[in-house]
C-alpha cells in the first residue's frame, strides 16, 4: 500500500501537471515576409492589409499595402512617402508622411495614419485619413503645440465612433529615453476641441527602475535603458472602457470613455477616474476581443500575452523565436490577430553599435480566444 506521503506527493504532482497543461500556448504562424521592420498593421473590411514600416529605421516608404502575392506597394501612393523630394526640397507637410507608427481602419474603411512628424527635418504631427473606397484623402487633423510637444512621440491610437473621439498614446521619448512628458491626446471630432491630458500621471509614466530586458535568462540577455511612456492602447467593443499602459511598467490601467469625453472635468477630476486594472510585463501593442480578453505584445520576450477579464492575471499566450520585438497588434481576416516583428533589439543603436537586424521581417498571426473588430 502506498504511504499517505506518497499519495499526497502524487496528488500535488497531478495538480502541477494539470495546471501546466491548462493553458497551452497557442500556435503562431508566419503570415508574410516583408523587407523591413513592421510597426503598426491594419485591415480593411475587404481584407486589404496596410502596415507601417517601423519609423525607428527611418524607412523611405512609411506606409505600405501588402498584396495577396506577397509584394508591397506604397500606401496611399509613392507621392506621400517622405516630406522631402529627392533633391531635398521640403514638401507641403499636408501632402506627405514623415514618421508613422500607428495605423487603424474605421467603420467606413478609412485608414487613419498617425504621423508623429519627428524624422528630421521635423514636421508638425498630424492624423492623415485616407478613404480606401474613393482612393482619396478624406482629411488631415493637425496636432500642433500644446497637443504635441518637442518630446512627443505619438505611437498608437483608438477611434471611438460612439463618442466621436480619437485617443492617442504619446510615449514622450522623441528627445530622450525617459518618457517624462508622456500623455494621452484627446481629439474631439465633433467640437474640434483637442486636449492633452494626464501628462505626468502615474498611469502614463514609465517606471525608471524598470528597463527593457530582452531575452531574460538567456545567454544573449541584455538590458536597454530606454523608458517609454504610455504605449499600448485599446478600446472595448462597446466603447465604454479605454485600456492603456506605459511600456516600462508592470501595471495596466483603464478609464471610462465618458470621462475623456467630458471637457468640463479638470485634470485632477479626470485623474481620479483612472483605474488600475492588472499587472503585466513590459509591453508594446495592445488589443482586445469582444469578450474583453486583452492581448499584449511582450517586446522583450518574443511572445504575446493575455489578460482575461475574469482573473485579470497575465499569462503567456503565443510565441515564436523569430518574433523579435512584436509591436503593433490588430485584428484581421480569418479571425486572426496579427503582429509584426520589428527586430529593434538587433539594430545598431540598441545592440552596442552592431546592426544584426536583417530581412526577412515577419508578420505573424495567431487565433485569439474570441473574435474582435477587424482593423482595430
């Protein structure tokens, strides 16, 4: 007869095995190979794939369309790529793209491109909205001072049709690695009154004791002393809650959109409405499905994580050894979530002066737990 101690040990082992297999990692697959690092990615309702080449590399082509045969075309066209001519003559800033990371598609299949304008020579930040149905410029929304500061690095954004708002995450690292001017930018599409909010609040500020650690525990582990403010941002299906988080922080926050829409609230009153939501690792991109599962691109660990709404506890969800610095994340065709691997830790500025980043650069996809809104 087995001893009680042995039976207890077997029972504990069984529990551990059960727990380890309860949430197996979801398989990621390579959706496409492209010639440059991918920043943001979005899809139209007719499955056109639009992505930004990561502006960290100062690419000649800022935004491109991935065609079904795997080739790419400048989006919306070549004339919009770069704010200088080949002769180094400045273009009209309202006719060009300078530094684009975030791209999103709205309910009318208009592609929104967030131009932070910080590639030299810098231009005023703006949102460029392109109508894919008519293949024409829909509008440009300027983001002048004080919406944008010299330190502004506008990263990603959400579009709320319910509140007619665009909320932009400004990482605050354009002029240094500290992110100490990070904030949310609220663009009111109805009133035209745009505001910079929560600057300096803990929910948008990085933790300066928490550098970006890449491949922790591996022989190639390294620490990158760059501290990025509010980065990931996502809006739930009902457009009730905005979720957001600094990259260098172990906390994720949320606030009701109704409070961001209320222009009468003071900064102190608005700050009181910010809620801590969950703990997390350092993450870049953020997305959400219709059941309020949050998906995070874990920039240091070549993987995607998830925070379910019932437990609010982070766990790894999908990974791939080639997923080096996954950044933007978005729902696309086939019910998949898509992300690109930008290889930033292999670039010379973040790799002791040695450029080890090299094509091909991958776009990955994986199946989420529940459907989401395509293009978001």
